[in-house]
């Protein structure tokens, strides 16, 4: 288990009954989580007095119930990085705090490399990994198909005082972008990706992780330098095993490049119980 242990502004306070109670800075949110299948031991005052509570609808989606007025968005800090937090209509906040375990790993790898590193961040969302890599001195290309989250990522970079760093923000279909980079002969020392379980492109293209992930990784290998630094896959797809990621990385990166492959769950420590909440899986290849 790779757990994000060194947060100050974020804390997973308690879990139970299909929900988690989280502190984001000085604001407490109560949100559903499908991994939490154990009961809530006691619904104490802190549970009842959460600043906002997301209620899932039986027909899909859901809505926020606000117990008090909170800012439309606010900031939290991780190390020297800063991010805007905003409750969205799909229960998310714009940041996955468990990814701090990856941010720390990537920053350490980049700083220890002793050379200029070009990073490609695919399905890059609001840019947690992009900001982390830029802070470590890397040149970053951030790609996501959503214009809104790309703008959010730009604002996170500025908020962290890194607006002058060499970061390109691209709003584009990730697969088409990578194919064009192959044709252009572009090269990257590190690739990060967080592919969805299922997706549909603007022209009706479909993506299914179980059939398309391996071919996509093979395509991405065409834009890696001869001495790549790392290749990171994150996944929140239910039922996908970390061993599957290990097999995929072994058959692709492992056949061409010497290095180490590490796979496992990623999670968050729970303050009240001392347990760890699993949040997804990761696969890392590193030189």
C-alpha cells in the first residue's frame, strides 16, 4: 500500500457506512465512497456538523447539502504546492489527495536525476502531478480533453508560484495528441497517465480500458527517450488488479528498458481508526 502520509492541510478524519469525513484546510466535507463497506461506529457531532454533505441520488448523481456558508473555492497546501478546492456536482473537489504519494515520488526522481526532464501528463485533470513535476524542475506537457479542468490546472500552477515554469497546457483528445507527437518525433523522459474505465471522443470514438490500455501504452513508448526516467499509470477502475498493471508494464516497458516495476494500491490513512482507505491502484516503471 502506498499511503499519502505527509499531508497537513488534508486529513481523512473518519469513515463508515459508505461515507468518508474529510478536512480540507479548515472545511469538513462528508462524501460517499464505494470502498467503505464497513459500518459507521458512531455518528458523532463532527459527522453531523460537517460543513457540507454530498447526498447521492438513487437516480444517479447527487447534490450537496451545505450546513453553513463556505467559500465557492478555497486553497490547501501540500509542501510548497497549492491547489484550489471546489465541491463539484459529481461529489469531487478537484483534487485526489492520495496522489500525494505519487507527487512525492516523482519530485524525488526528477530532482535526483541530475538532468533536464521532459514530462508528459495525460488525462491530467487539474494538474496535481503537473504542478509537482514543475516544482521539481521538469518541463511539463499537460494534456486533458476538458477545457474547464485545464484552466483549473493553470490556476493551480499560478497559485503555487510556478507560473514562469516551462509548462504547456493542451486541451485535446489524449489519444490523438499522442499519435501526433509520434509523427512529430517528440520525445519525453517521463509519462504519467490516469486513463478512464470508459470514454467517448468528440467524433464518437470509444475507449475501453480493458481493450485499449495496452495498445495505448505501446503507442506512448514511441515518444519515450532512449533513457526514460519513469512511466506511471494510475487507475481507479473497479476490479482492475495491480498485478494486471505489473503484467502490462513488464510486457511493454520491461521488454525494452532495464528498470524496476512496482505496483500496488494507493490510499489514505484514517485518523479515527488507524486503518488505511484504499483509493485506487498504481503501476510504476522507473530506471
